[in-house]
C-alpha cells in the first residue's frame, strides 16, 4: 500500500440531518466551523440536507412536495412581466 496517500486527521464528527434533526456520529476529515454537544461532549458539526434517516429510498416513504403551490407562486411572481 502506498504511504502518505490517506489523510491522517480523522476525528469523530456529528452529522445533522436538517430535515428531521437526526444526529449521528462518524469518523471524518470534513472541515467544519460549528460544533454540537452530544451526550456532554462537543463535536464538530456538519449539516446535511438529507441522510439515510430521511431519504425515501431508505425510509420507504414518499415525501409530498407542493409542486402546484410552487407553480402558482411562480406565475403570480412573474405575472407582472407578462405582455
């Protein structure tokens, strides 16, 4: 195996799923600016939009997205530019 290929700065990092506030710890080298206290210990915090606890593939549940509402908002926002 080649020497000096893998990073040396692995540490425990808290990953937080912002869609359901689930937090899990794993080793990582990701750079972070925030910290989070988990069970009395401070860990670097990395925020995720989606994780295994909220992704439909893993949960088996579909999340209903309000596409009709988005389209209506778009139409009303840009109706003033219509000629």
